[in-house]
């Protein structure tokens, strides 16, 4: 009974942590920073995006076509990529290849914003968390 009362009290107090380390409520600043990191990464990824089909990547052309037609790509078929890609073909921006190329940019920017929130939960410090997320966003390996 006492743990239930403590749990209810922890829910009412903003910024408190559960024993497992998950923060209940931090206010509006941290989601705003995560959204800004998402927008910055998405702007950079969109600026370097292939606007249409490319002669340099045969796989990219095939995957863009497969997403639009809901066909089957080589070997494994990439079913999750194909389903998400089909959703992105409905966005009214550019041609079909640009829309399917936009999908990894949006998902990558979302991963960077999520990394910021994860690092913020671990370290409880905004600046190192934002620096880590942006360093990850613009690294060569990502």
C-alpha cells in the first residue's frame, strides 16, 4: 500500500525519476530541444538528398520502384522498408523517388532526436546530450 502511495506522489511531482531512471515529466524545454535537433538534422539530410533516381545506385532505384508498386525487392524483400516507403509515396512533394528517398532522412532525424532524449535520461544534462546527438547525426558512420 505504501508503494502505491509513493507511486502516485511521484506522478504528481514534475521532473521526478522512477527507480529505473525514466523521467516522468521535464516540462516543455526538452521536447523543444529534441524537435529542434530533429529539424536541424532533417534540414541537413534533405539538402543532401538525391532528388530523383540516381545512376550511381542501382539498389536505390530498385527500392524506390518497389515501394511505389508494392513489389518484391531482391533476396530478403525488405518488407518493412517497402511498407514505410509506400506511406511516404503519398506525401505530395517532388516525384516518387524523392519521396522514398525522404523516408530514411525523416527516420534518421527521428533517431537523432530519440538519441538526445535517451542521453538526457542517462546523463540528465542538456548540453552534452545535444552535442552527442548532433555528433552522431553528422558523423560519417551514420
